[in-house]
C-alpha cells in the first residue's frame, strides 16, 4: 500500500499520538488513522480523543492499492521507534480486497502483522465554519500560553477555569488564566486586527499539547469559532473543542491602585523562596514577606519541621508584612521575564501585582495573600 521512512512516519506519530487518550473505553480511540493527505505524495496520521484532533502529514510512496485504515497508535509508534535509524518501512494490506482486517509492517528482516479497524468508524472532529482566522508566529503563541498555563485551575467543579481565556484587544489577543488564588495575564501582540475573535476558553489539555507540537519557526494560522479552535502549520493541524462556559470578569480582580511598591532581582527572590520553603509541607506553604529598610525578609514557620528565613535586597518605599503561598510566587517568577521584578501592594489583605520591570503593562500576575501568624 505504501512505503515511507522511519523518520517521516515516526515524526508524524510522535505528534499525532498526543491526542490519544491512554485510558479510554472506546477501542478505536486508541488507534491512529492513516489516510490520504490533500498534499500529493503524502499520507496523514490522524488521532483524536473526541475533544482534540491532531492530523500530521508525512511523505510516502503510495501504491494504487492504498486503502485508509486505523491501527493501534501505541503499538505502531513503538514498532517504528525500535527500527534501525534511516530504516525504510513497507506497509501492506493483509486480508481480502473487500475486507482490510490487518496490515503488515516490514523493515529489512523485521515483520509485524497488526489488526486494523475501519476508518469509516473513526471519529472526525470537523472544525466547521471558522469565522476568525489570523497568522501568527508559533514561538509567540507558545510563549504566551506557557506564561499563563501555571495558573490554570485543576478543580473540575469550576470547569470554566480549566483552560486559558483568550479575547481580543486593540494590540492583539489577551490570554488569562486563574485558579482563584492567582491570576496570570499575557498579551500576544499581532500585526493584524483581532476584533473578529469571540472570547474563548482553550482547554488545559489543548494548551499542553500545543506546547509540545508547535513548530519553532515560520508562521501558523489560528482559526476559531464559538465552539472550536484550529491551529494549522506546515503539515500539521490541531482542532480542539472549546470549554462551553463563561469566564469570570477577571478585570475586577486586578487592583487598579497600589500605595506601595518594591523592586527586587527576580532570580535572587526565586532562589530565596526556594530555600525557605524547604521546610514547607503540602498544606503549609505560607511564607511571610516583610518589606522595609531596603530589604525583603522571607520567613517560613512549620511546627513539625522548624523555621527558615532568608532575605534579599529590595528597592522602593514598601513597608508592609504580608503572606503568600511560597510555591505560587516561585511559579509566578518563573513565568515572568528575567531581571528586575516589581511588586505593588496595598495592604496585607489585598492582592498584589507582580510584573517584570519595563515589560508590557498587560503582562502581569495577581497573587492573593495568605494569613500568616
């Protein structure tokens, strides 16, 4: 039916199998569909979990007897992975012409016979009409998604927080995520207007997959409707359902007036937090932040494990004692640009804003305080 190389088929399966749900109750969803590609001289590997679908084209010499089929994705991937480097792979039909019940995969002296299921039974996550479409740099999208992903909620009862909220603004697209304890916002600047984009919530799994499969260079096309989003690159297409819910009015959470400000080296603060949280437990991650006298004193107290303190130089007029979840602040710093970090505060009971000095005003993290003794 067709021949291809290990590198071509292996790369396609590596990306496509990201959409395969490892624990599913529908047997065919463990499969990958191998079918004709719109591009001449190429086939497509397509996989889905009914929420996300990934299709990746790969070069192949296609015989006149080619028929589409689905085959266990994990098994085929492992076979291809274990073949010799630069191996050529021949895939042939097994069974009758009317009933394609199995395929053979052969490379040099290695030969495998795998059962197949008909491609007609394989779900197709048709994107439908996509009224909004824009070309963007994949690295910019990956950076924006990565900068807010840490704040996505994992609490399934508030499903509308289980993804990244995207909505248009004058300069491009704003991406927001929150779990109720912290909020991250990042601006994705675009050259083309984005007013046609309806506000959407991209599921956490889709965000994670995009972080793995987005190309490093070139351009991608981002298309969206009220129900689905599609990312198309050269030879790769991801289609995903969107979360059907209403994202909260996050603007109300972001403080607009702060009376106190401090600037700190982000690397020094991250390392200091990492040290004082050494004695923390899963339930007790509170760290006391004491600003004043040109320094920030960090204190952690765990009745079962002891006490820890550290300090870093701090510029600014802030004179306040406030508590935060140490791990949350550490995560926030790791997802802001390196360099000087600006922390603006009002009082011990109000949320604080963290942002990199000289960064875009839209790029920030809001941190809710904790009560500390």
